[in-house]
């Protein structure tokens, strides 16, 4: 089937052209028709600049309406969208750009739109692509420290957005409060794409601020967030049943939601958060039900079109139309990521109850999820181990009341914390940097000499949170 996800959205837009698409922080509104006209002009400019179907376009830009238009424009001409975290340093971007080889790198979409407005013939017809053609590449740090680019196809994006609109009952009558970043799958493909496909109005916030979210909450019906959103809202005295009375749905994902947070939020607002489970390579895999019991600690049931199973060790394996076909330029990693019969291996460990609900119990890898962002310890360890005075390092995640997990570095040697923290400030994004450094004489090790990170996590598990809160 020839299909471009932009075309799928465009058919929906024709029925709601004059409705509000984005309500901006300065009070301006952009209609769906204006959004698509802006995307059309940018598409024409990209075509003038030589972007052909299949070319990658890297975007490291702040969250804005113009960034959304640019994303839509790249899909319109069948380019491959490559969003880069705005916190990434030049060193972090260097490998990604060398690996993806983008035709263009864009950091200010407003300038692109300004140039596009000068075109005399701004109209470009969408390029037909099959469901299997790449639409985006999102890089995730690898267990070896080398990032991997997860390919997401037009079919992946269409299947995911369609499933979410149905699962969460999204309609054009809803109003989404969007405070997530859009260089991440959660903010872009989960929140924004489902909102566009539903044809609803999105209240557009540059970032999450608890006070701003609470001010906007009475005119919204849906909020999609990470656990940190909900812990910070609970810390604010303005959170109440009254301020949340117009809300229909609170969704949480990208990191495990603590049961205490779930219950405290229900007590304060009367709303039971819908926790869901997904990952960059598979988008949304499971969700608690819209209608029915939402159990704290469970991520609910597999999405209707997604098959979920556990291997003998309890590791989740998934297969379905939203699952990535593999990694860009990395056939070895792709082969290792899939079973012989085509299931993607998530490295998340879970149990299935008799009702079919999925309960995430941990990870088979050392992946850290801090504030909803993935941190792979090996990437940080490789940098630390290169510093003079460091004999060996071990980077672990430990419980944190706000971020879910915090990054901690345990080090043998006589390097100074000041030198290490200065290096990482220059080399990696802030969410990857250790919040604490510990210097030890030796590590707990296995009989074969491998560092026992599980033992280290037990030693430092109460660094940021009281024993009573996690015990």
C-alpha cells in the first residue's frame, strides 16, 4: 500500500481546516489549515534545497509551531525526520550526524519558514511512500555506549496514532495540554500525532512548569506526561479536585509510576492516572483501560494490534504494526534485537497475571530511566574511565522521588569529582550526568570478576529517598 503519514493526517485536516490546532503560549492560535499551509511552504523550500525521498533531515530545535510545521513538511516530501535532543552537546551530535548523514541540519525552523514565505510557488504534492518506508529515525544510546538509530516507518506512525486515538477515546472535542519535548517519541509520536489525527486543540507549552500547567488545566481535558510531571504537581498547593474538574484523562509513561504517586494523585484530584508502557522501538505496547479498572503498578493490557509475550526469564517481547523494523546502518544490532520469529526483545522484565495485565518488574539490562529519558551507563563509564586517576567506574540508577531514578557514579581511583563533573558538563546532556559521585576502594564482583551492579544499587538505594518510602 502506498501511504505517507502526512497524507493520512491531511485527509483528517480537510474536515477540520478552520478549527484550532495549536494554542500558543502568547495567546495566538494556529488553525489546522494554517499549520498545513506553513508545512506546504517549508516542503517546497526543502525540495528547492535538494531534499529527496529518503534523505534524512536533522532537527535540533526548540519546541515551537514552526518545528511542528517542519516535521510535517519533511514527511510531506518523504524525507526522514531526525530529531535531536536540544540538550545534546556538539560531541553527542557528532556521531549521530556522521551515522545518519543528513542532507540538512536545521536548528531554527522560524528562519526556514521565513525563507519559505518568499517562494512564489509554495505548493508541493505529498510523495507516495509505502507503509514500510522510513519516516523518522530516533537515536537511543546503546549498551556499548554507541547510539543506535531506531527506524520508524510510515506504517509504524499510522498504526500507533490510530491505536491511541481509539484506546484513549480522543476526539475533536478534547483539548490536549502538551508540556512534553517533541524530540522524544512520547511528545512527538504519542502526544502530538494522536492529537493531530484526532483533530483536537492542543494547548502548546514550551516546557513543563507546574504552575503553568495548573493555570491551563481548567480549559483542558487530556494531559500526557511522565512521572515527574505528577510528582511536581502533587508538590504544588494549587492541585485540587476543582482545578482538575474539567479533565477527562491523565496519562503517564516513559518511566515507571510509583504506586504512592498514583494513589496520592487520585486522592487529591479524583482521577486515576492511566499508566501505559512503550519504548522508542515499538511506540505504545500496553495501556491501562479507558473504561475499567486501572491498577497501580500495572501498565495494563497489550494494545489490540500488538502481541506481547515473555521469554523464560520474563523479558517482554513484542510484535505488531508499530514495532520498528530495526536500526539505521546497524544490521548486527538489528539481528540481536529480534527473535527468530520476529518479536522485538525489549530488555524489560515483567509478569503477566491471569487477567492478561502486564506488570513491569525491572530490566534485564542496566538501562537507567531518569525523568523519562533513557541513560545507558556504558556511555558515561567510557568517558569517566578515560580520565586520569580513574581506575574503573560503575554508573547505576537509584530511586529518586522526582526523577524516578537518578544517575550515580561509583569510582575507584584518585580522580577529583570536580574534574569528572566538569568533563561531563562539556560532553553529555544534563540528564545523563551523575547526581552523586562515590569513591570506593573496591567493587563487589562476581566469581569471574564482573562488577555486581545489583549489589551497588542495594548499597546506594536510599541516597535520595528514605528507607520507609521504598522498603
